[in-house]
């Protein structure tokens, strides 16, 4: 039986600290209300904080993490210094062996994986394709933690696209992987509501906790779980966020733009330019306005209100950010401003 690990001397990364939904004291798992099978030999593959929390959860319940795969270090920040991924930081904090191959197609890395003879490979937002030769290595195959209720929102950006589409529910799907794009049979799902104030940042936080719990639960019963084929109806694709989408298209409806602003928070944000001043618009409220001037035109300005015409309706801007500055509520942003009705965002 698995036992909760006491993480003495181990510093969880800043990405997963306080996000692991499991006790880390030395307590039998059955006493904690979790009934588990024998520890599994796991190869873990992931990159962002969403995946780092799952790694910490699997470690906490006593699974044997043989190897952690993650993306190579990337240049980040103003200095463009190389930084490890959230998963790499988490693995280092837990003392786990990590590899950062640029691809899993090489014979060398496949020999390493095959030699480990894992029971299962857990994948969470890894960012690299798994060739069939890798999918065939683990005893129980490769299992993915996906941020939607499949088959809705297959693809790279399920959280952002769910908010952008106005969905009221999403969730986590634990899926057996195949060569198709998120087409494999589903082992279990766990729903999560989407509120009208939800941003990608807040929704990722919720799904991170749900996903960590769900993968632990799935592995408890993996040898006996019956995968269910995805339905042919309701399939949608969550294409990767393109930088060009960050530019505010004022010809869209106010409803569509308000959703996109929340979907693109914290990244990449929604950008617009006003009289040469580049801005990010983080939050806005929809206003009913059937007719008006050209989209992007400011139709009203007060000390605490700035309303912009859209293709359908208008937006009252709530939180903005100047280039190089901090986020500001509209009243602070307008303080001392000379912005006038009739000016136009581009």
C-alpha cells in the first residue's frame, strides 16, 4: 500500500507550492481516505505549472518517479536568460532525475525509456509529440492529463478557448494516448464550472488542483479501469493562441471581446493603441448600444468611465496597463488624462 511521503528537506517549487492537494505527512493512504494499489514505476513528461503540481502529487502519494521529461530551458525575462521549466524546478526540488531532450524521436532517448521498463508514462502539457515507439513502451501505456471534457476542446489551448467561447463548464479528462490529437479513450473525467468572471489564470489554478487529484485517482485503478471511446459528436479543436489574436479587433462584438480579454489573461493579453500609446486591456464590461460611430471609437469619458464602440455593443474598460507599467483600474488610468470622446483605438 502506498504511504504519503514526508517531504522533509524538500522545497517545493514556487509553481506547485500550496497547490498539491495532498497531505505530505507519513500517514497510510487508506487512513487519508485514499485507497491505492502498489506504487507504480512512472516516467513523467510535462512542462508548465499545471504539470508541476501533478508531478508533486504523484510523488507525494509514493509512486516511483523513474524519470522526468520536460522541455529544454528557454530564454525568458528582460535579460533573456535561460530558465528551466516549472516541471524541471519541481523535479529538482524533489531530487528526481530529469532529462530535457529536444525530441523523443531519437533512438538514444527511446533506449533509455525502454530500459526503465515503466508501468506508465504520465503526460501533462509536455509540448512534444510522442511517437508510436514511445507510446508502446509503458506496460499500461501513456496517460494524458487534459484540460477539458473531451471531445470538446482537443488541442493546445483548451482553457483559453473554453472561456473565449463562453462555455459554462469545462474540466479534466484523463486519457489514454494514441497517435491522434487528443483522440484516445477516456479513463475518467472531473467537471469544473466556469464563472462569468473567470480568467485563464484563475481557471488554470482550479484545473491544476482537479487534475492532480484526478491523475492520482486514475493510477489507483489503472489496471482495471475501462477506457471509453470519445463520442463522435461535440468535437471541437482548441487551436494554439497566435500572437496576432492579441490585437483587439474592435469590429467584433462586445461580448466576444470581453470573453477574449479574460481568456488571454495572463497571457498573451489583449493589446490596442490609442494616439500612439500602446495599452493592454485586461478587463471590460459589456454595454448595450445598438448604434454608434466606427468600431474602436471612444463614445464616453468621465472620471471613472471610458466606453468604446464595438462592432456590436460597446465596452466599458475596467483595467488597463500602459507599456512598461502596472495594471490600473480605469479611474487611476484616467487621472490627469486628456482622453476625449471621438478618439479612436487602433
